[in-house]
């Protein structure tokens, strides 16, 4: 009787121990489902190219430039979105724009140019296309011996031959038949605002003279260096001339690969002579990229980590429109993924973005 009683007493315990096994099994089943859901939703978000539209009110915008639109692209990093960039083509659709601006890091890590060439093939040939290099691209000018006698790096020459304007000096467009300067928009590489032309020219001339003194024993690299110096001296002279053509009513679009800070802009303004119209203080808009939207993002929170900015930086420092001492800056979320994010490969919950920026006199209500 005692044994039967003991068996009876212990029976509930054996039933009780079955419940944790069920919970554990449910958890083990749930984990792969959550992982699968994460992978599928991330692919849906991070492989779908978006076209975003930003309207920027410019109160002094000339009437001829009303609705002037800039297609801002950055940080492709050699990425492909479908065959011949099909996803980008789908995102662009029949969108019209006045100019294309690329703010650097468009080549692949190994210098692969083809994904960028495929992207350019999607755009009308007669639309102006401006590009500045990013820190991963290298410089337009190659001062070492390379595949041609051109001062341009081989990849830069291909882009130039394809009609891309390699922006290492100010370039302008004029719309309409207004009075002098009316309807003029300038695209300016940000670093040009800070060049001391006299000092820079002096350094280049001394280097060129030293090379020319030993012309009989020049190597292939020396000859390439001479071509690069001659190019840079010509560029300095043209910048000197172009600076005189700027007028207060002109629109200035400054291009920088790395986003500028308010402190840096303030120092640039203080460095420039007050009477100079060629100054970032007159910039209508700064366009930048570099951060790729933070690469890994948490929905509703923002970027997880940006090497230069730390953990969970404020989103307006990473992407989108913000203001630096009254000067608007738009930071592109970019298209690709940057290898500088060593522990954050790829894009997570971070849609690739191309932005259409529309200039208008109308206030944004």
C-alpha cells in the first residue's frame, strides 16, 4: 500500500516536468523562424532601391531655376542591383531631372568601374553629370606612369570620355535669358573654396622646375608627374579666372564627399574675405555622402554605429537634410556598403537611396 501511495504521490511531478520540454521545443522552433523572417525582411528592405524626393526652398532662387532638380547619387561602391542595374532603373522610372551629382565612392573596392558605367547608361546623354571622387576612388589625376599619356587616371578618363564632368574646379550652367548672372547655378568642389592659389601655384612651379632641370634623365613616373603638375597649374589658373565670374545672385551647390560640420563651415567663412562672393557662406546647398546611412540600422532608431561618429549618432549627422549655420546640407544615404565598416558588412534594414532634390522659391508648407 505504501508503494502504491508513493507512486501516486510522485505522478504529478513527472507530468510537471514535461512542460519545460515543450517550452524549450517551442523556443528552438521559434529561433529559426525569427532568423528567417529577419533575413527575408532585410533583403526586401536593403535590396530595394528607393527614389526619395526633397524640396528645398531657396528664397533668392532665380525664376529661370524654379523647379531645377538634382539627382543626387553617392557611395555606390561598385554595387549591382540586378542585371544592368535593373532595380535602379525601376526606381528611376520616367523621372526627369536637370543634373546628376555624384559625391564619391562610386567605384568598387578593387576599382571596378563597370557597375557605375551601367548606372550611367540609364541616364539621358544630354543631362549634365558631375562627379567628385571619394576616399575609396582615388584622385582623378594620376601622377605615376599608367596606361596613357593623359594626366587622368585610367578610370577617370573612361568616365570623362563617357561625358561625366570630373569636378575639380567650379562649373556653371545658365538657364533662361535673364539679366547678367540671372539663372546661373554653380557646382563647386568644397575643397576649392579653401585653396590658397598663390601658395599652391608657387609650390607646383618649384616642383615642375626641379623636374625640368633633369629632363635628360626622366623616368616614366617623372614624365607622368610633369603632366600632372602642368594640369594642376592650368587648373589653378582657371579657378583664379572663374572666381571673378561669381555674383551674389548666383546659386552655388557645394560638393563634398565627407559631410561638413558646423565648426568647419564657420572656419571656412572666417578664412574667406568678406567681400568675396566665392565663399561657402553663399552656398545654397551642400551635397555629401560617405556614411551610407550608417550601414546597419534599427527601424525607428537609426544607425547603430558609425566609425567617425560613434554609437547611435543623431540621424541628421548621418543622412538627410540638416543646417550648418544656416547653410543646408543634404547627406545621401548612399547605394552600396563601405568596407570601412569592418564589423558591419552589407546594409541591414537600410534601403539604398537615390535622391531627387528640387529647388523652389515656394515655401514648404
